[in-house]
C-alpha cells in the first residue's frame, strides 16, 4: 500500500496518479488526519486492502506541491549518523560500534516539495531512507523489527554544518539539523511488503541536475532492524515516529572544494519504489 498526505488529508494511492480520500471512502471510520492513521495502523491497512473501486478517485500528480509529509507530526524523530562506511571515512571519523543517534526536532518535518529558507552558514544535503513506526516498540529484537514499521519514505537530513559542528564534542547535531523545513519527507509512504527487499533500496539526490549521492541501503552499517532494536532498547517508539537512517558518501561539506546549497538551487531526492521530492532554496 502507498499513502500520501494531500493538503492535510490522508489518501491511498490506488494506481498511477489516482488516489482515494480515506475519510470520504471510509465514511468517517478513519479521519482525514494522516498522523492519526498510525495509531490504528493494522486496522487501517486491513481496511485499505479492501475493495476501493467504488470510492471516488482523485487524479493527482505525485510531484505537485499539494503533497505534505506522510508523517507530518511525529512525537519523536530519530536520526542515525555515520551509517555508511564511505561516509564515515569521508567525515574522517571511526566506524561506530553501536548506532550514532541524534534527533531532528519534530518541528523540522517538512513536505516533499516547496521552497526552504537557508539560514546563515553552510547548508548541506543528506539523502536518507526514512522509516515510519507502525506500532509501539519497546525492547524489540531485530528479527521482529519490520513488524513494527508502517512503511518507508525518502528524506533529506538537511544540515547547517557550522552550527552542527560548533564547540567541543558532543556538538550541536540536533540544532544544526533542525532549522525550519530541514526535515522534508515524502512524497509517499510505501509499506515494506511492496519492496522486493526492504533492506536493499536505491536512494540518490541531485543538486541542480548533477547527481551528488547514490547508494543502496544494503550498504548500511546498521540495517533498519538493527536500528529499531537499538532505539527500542532505550526509548519507546510510538506509532508515527520517524527514523532517518543515515546518509551515504558524497555530502557537500566533505568535498574539496565544499559544495553547499545556495539560493535558487534545486535539490531532487529520490528512492527506488518511493518516488522523488523536489525543493528549491532562498536566503532567509
Ligand atoms: Zn543524516
């Protein structure tokens, strides 16, 4: 199943470019609010698997600016750093023995298209596969982890590097990555069963039409199941929480010369089987 947030209304994608409005088609059994669906995820998946052919279908261009984040108001946003070997090497850092975790504050979550304000400093891109939690997870093993994931989407862990790396360790990762609009996710949320292998998905991004990052998620140091196992050994993951799973090599800050996002730049962020986001930037 694939869902989208269409101007704040939860919708199921029924075939290429056509969606069903959940509140209307379910006659109010489920409300329009996308974030609420995760609280009753198993029941919602059951309903959506039924016959939606008699429901009103709405034509929708999945690249349109009318789409918002598929999990717009998570209670928690977890993010994993240094989760690809070549990215840890380009950052000049040792490989982690347990996942390196920080947060993007939930107010940074943003939709899959639109204009993002650039703060002062050095703003960089980080394409990442993003998992959304489908039911409460506390003390979950890696073997059971996928059963706790509602679906996958693609995200950008946008980062202002000067604030992120300011001061002595531990530095300001969570602040440097939480500027308004710095956590875009979308355009759709795809359930894990839709992928041939949810642990092996190609992700990439392009700045002004030039590809800058590309990898497959099988190259993660810590897979999504191992990330869920580690996170849930400490914190209780709640339905609708968002997990950024780490970025591959190619980030702009580690290049020589550095490649930073500037005003009027266009960033296109893609994942196999999920689709693409498109953002432009302006000076705040
Ligand atoms: Zn990141």
